[in-house]
C-alpha cells in the first residue's frame, strides 16, 4: 500500500520521502523541512503538546494529514498550530486523499501570501519614521 501511495503522489507532482520509524522520520523532518507530512496515527506523540514543542525546535509547522485507523479522538492536535491538520480514515480512496492534499496546498499558499504582505506592511511601517526623519533633515539643509 505504501509503494502504491508513493507512486500516486509522485505522479501528482509531489516530492515524497517515506520512513517507517520515528527516529528516521524526525531526522528527515529536520533535514528537509517539508511543507506537508502524512502520518499514521501511531506516529503521533502521546501528548499533544509534544508536537508543538517539536515544531518550535524545527522552526517549522507543516500541513499534516493523519491516517486514522481507530476511534481515538485526535482533535487536540488541531489546536496546537496555526497550520492545517486533516484526518483521513483508513481505508480511503486515493481521490479523497488527493483532494485533501490539494486543499492543504491551497491553504498554505494563501497563508504564505498573507505572511508576505503582513511582513511587507511591518517593514513599511518601520521605514516611515526613518523616511520622515530624512525628509526633515533635507528640508533643514
């Protein structure tokens, strides 16, 4: 199933790295800083706040798709970050997964644009007093 999923994602244009243990997964996450992570619910930390601590260490908060097999409530993970976290029940249809991935990609593009414009406004706001000061200096001379 993993190989089939990997080939579908590659055909859809995604870059894919697969791991089967937590240690390798954490190392790859820190090394590549992916924009999106697909996780089996067994890979989630037992305590919700540990995921947030890991994001802070990695300086990255990706979009996450959690493959859910049990009836366990995973809603606590949704409120940890300002990024998107989606759950998909196993077994699932490939089309359903591709729709979720497209939604996450669109959301993250919109968020990146919003952050760009927010940062731009902050920089312009910080530059205005300097520009006013320079204009005053030019007028005095």
